[in-house]
C-alpha cells in the first residue's frame, strides 16, 4: 500500500485531507477491504490511523498473500491483532507450516472471537494428506459461519466441542470425513443453525436432518445413500445434486416432517427413491394424504424423456407435490445402453396418463432445461398443452451445441398439424439460447433475495 500511495502525484494539490475527515467507523470499513499486509500498513499513514487496524475487526484471507511468506504473515497477523476476528479464510496455508510459525494459532482463533472461518486443507497430490480439525477450533463459541474442506473431525467430537456452537448459523463440510453420529451431534449442538451444506463426501452414508432452526440443506450425494428429513419444521429448501464423478447408484430421499418445505430439487428418478412418511413413491403409487408434500412451491426434476420408466416416475413425482407453481425440468440425454421402449410407447403414455393436479391447476411458470427438440420432449409439450390450464410461461432452453433449436421447434410444431397446439405454444412458449443456471452456495442459501435458485 505504501508503494502504491507513493506513486500517486500530489503536485499542485492544495485541498483538505478528506480521507482523514471520515468517521472512524468508515475508515474501519475501508481497512477490512484491504489485503492483510496493506491493512496493517495503514498504521504508518498518520497518527490518526495508527490504532485503527488494531481496533477494526480483522478480515484475513491468506490466498491474497505472497506464497513464500504466507504462513509467516498469517502467524504474525493472528498474534498481533487483538481481535475480534471477523473473517478468517485459510486456503493456501498448510497446517504444518502454520504450526512451525505459531504453534497456538488455533487457540488464538478461538480466543479472539472468530466469527466466520474457512479452513481448506487443499490436497497436494493424488493421495492428499488428511489433517484433523484442530480441537481448539471446535471450542470457538463465537463462530457464526464455519467451512471445512479436506479434513477429518476429531474422533470424540461431543467431548471436544462440549459447549456446542451457540451462534453458528451456517455450516459447510466439503470432503470432510464425518460419521453419522458426528453430523447428528453438530445439528443438535447448533441451536440457531440455518444452513447446512454437505458436499462431495464419501461419509456419512446417512444424513438425518433433525433441527428446530435449520432452513436450508444442500447435500451433494457423492457417497450418501440416504437423506432423511426427520424433524425440521422450519426447513424451506432441500437442494440435492449428484456430482459427475460418480457416487451411490441409488439414494433414498425421505421426507418425514418438513411442514415448511417450499423448494426441492433436483429429484432424479434414475438415482433417487422418494419416500414420504412411510410411503415409498413408485410409478403406480396412488395419491393420498400420506403421499404428498403440499407446501412445496418450487420443484426441480431431471428426466430422460427417452426412457419410459423415468417418464412414469416423472408423472408420479409430480403428483407428490400438488401445489407447485414453478417447475424446472432438466432433460437428460438418452442412455444408448438402456433396454427401454421407443418414443412411440412414450407418446402413448402421455396420451393415456391421468391428469396431474399440479400441472392442471397450479403450475404457472415452467422451464425445460437442455431441450433438444426430439419427439419425446414434444409429446410432453402436447400433454402440457392439453392439461396445464394455469401455465403462463414456458421457457425451453437449448443446450450449447444446438444452435438451430428455434427453427427446429417451429418445424416440428408445423409437422404436428395441430392448430390448438400452435395456438397454445404461441401464447406461452419461449425458446431461448442457453440460460446459465450454474448454482452457487451463495445463491442456494440466500433466503432473503433469491426466490428461485434454479432460475438463470
């Protein structure tokens, strides 16, 4: 910072020092946005600035520090700043390097009131060294947000974190070895926890959500075999995704008690086995009060329209959520090795299937992602045209490689020779180039401004 300031010409300037005229609270906000070394260096600007860095809650992100001196700078900053620590993000510093520079760095994080903490033990090769989370970190009662990656929790977690996490609102575990009991303890010991993110892990095999405060769960199902909402009366969002590098072939999603659940997805009939209460949902499940989740308003599904068994489960899943008003469907590619029937049989299914309540009387907005314009997809559109009485907007989004989708859609509609279908599509159908629907953690767990995290 000193070098940058020296390079600014002040010749001819006769004005007042407006920076020094700012209130100290605002100067503190400026300091928190600077890299750690620059923030500490502000003490040399003028006498008024001398105490500001030490009196401003610390924000430290080691990824912005020079690699060769990273651990030494982190250690010095943690030792010299009196706290509190607002945000500490240690991504590029190995635990071994920090231990050499400052053995009690974990204790300082706990003692100086760390509020937001990210510990990322980045792998350095094909066989990453898995470190344990320092026990002092789990004794930090001031934590509001905690992110752990490529780590292992202590073997005796209830003893190590005996006082729990009274202020923890957000917990993110990425490739962090966690037992079923550990996860249940973390939920029970966090009375104000609102968001749980459990991503790309091989353990635990079962995720049981039991919390009186939680509102959002994001579960990456790399190795998980079961996700159960046991008792979560405030849960609003349940976000499921399957990493592309594999995982469990079948994941059971059980919803026992989630009275406030408003958003669910992506449900995939190829992977997920849905259970509502004591009822396992199958393609021939008869709708009853025990097989529906009436609160869900936003639903996202994946389906291969070329596989009859998945198409049947799509209809069955939709019946479980009768009050959905925003529906996202991602069309996935046909599996050439699947021994399934051709599109003619799928067309017959949509012709014979009984009406689906949410499509008939509730869905107002629908997006079909990765729409390729094949016949099976159009059979579903024809079904919508005959049944979706409240639909106001239907957006079909092409995949990247299909640049001529608009012309193709018009051509197929003309070939169908159905005036009613043409009139319906002209009213609600919009064909779009690719909409970027890359989800992010901030988007999914933003419960205040993001209404639909599946939207582009």
